[in-house]
């Protein structure tokens, strides 16, 4: 197990991509703290499963990623109870779609807070702990929208572009401390949230399921195939390995050719 005796903190990890990442890290022996919202019984089942997979501890934090004080407290608890974090994956995110002139100010503020500022607050709290150990891995879940834009997503695109800039900056600051800082930019990932969008889109647009998938959801992805949470998790796991020690300040596209097109 390549991550035995390491501690990972993964935000937005009670389902979807974040949970897949937590599972991949636990399978390699890492103690894991997950974070997010959802059904209490399902979260406890996920936490218990991570502990069983790793043979180490697994904790859950309900910290709100829009609240800097709660983020700092979560990192402090991770340090006190698990001895880390050695690995931080900032995965929490929200979305809202609207033309800029109609974009609600409160939605702009919330998206920037959770999709961008939360990563800053995580880094600010975790980097001193990583420097003390001389080892660390920080990964941000970005998006194809960290490199290209789409209409009606001003806050999300701004946040994801900003995330890549933050990653590059902190990578330079920590380059001689055994810490790497990178981001992964998926295209459309097949998650329960995406799957739930399909029936409504079929009804509102009068399209078949196949048309919604190929012509709406995957319109920008030349492969016409969804990215899977497990694929994203596998890349995150590689970035945590010692073989990835020279990879820092990078943005890994996993988008079925979206940005290339």
C-alpha cells in the first residue's frame, strides 16, 4: 500500500468524484477524512467502508466550504485526530447557469466561495503542516472550464480559471518543500447528479435519451463518452505517488478531447 501512514483530506467527498477519490486513496492505505452533505446513514456507511478498505482511520466532517473558520477547524481536527493532512484534495463545487446580466449576485458569491476560495483556505491551513513534514500533495478538482469558457457560466468559469492560477502560484511557493500542487480538469463526469438531469432535459426539449447524452451533455466532448469518477480518482492517486514528485503546477485535462477541439 503506497499511502500507508499518509492522511488524506478530501472535500465534497460524500458522493461522486470526491468519494471515488477517497476510496482510491483508502485502498492504498491512507487514513481519510471525508467532507460534504447528504444522508447521514449513507455517509456513515461510506466512512466505515473507507476505514475497512484502508485498515486505518476514517473520519467525516460536515464543515461548510463557504465558511473559512469551519475549513480551518476541519484541517485542525484532521491534524489532531489523524496526524495530517499529507494529502488535500479540494473537490467541493456548485454550479449555476444564467446570462451575466441576470446572474444573481448571491450565486456569484457562493460559487466563488466554494469553487475557489475554499481551496485557498485549505491551502493556507494545510501548507504549514506539510512543510513541517517535508512532504505534501495538493490537488484541486478543476474542469475543462479552467481552460475554456461556455456561455451562461460566468461564475463557474471564473472560479475554475482562478483555481488553476492559484495552483500554479502555490506550486511555486512550495516547490522546495517536497509539496506538489496540481489540478485535474474533467469534462462531463458520469455521476448520479448528471444522470438525474437526463429525464428533465428529455421532457423540456423533446429529445430522446440518446440525443440528450450526445447532443447536449456530451456536445463538447469528441469521444462522446463520459469521464468516470474512477478515472479521475486514478489520476489523483498517481499524483500522490512518489513517482509524481516532479509534477507540480500542472493542469491535467481528462475531458474526452474537449479542450483540444
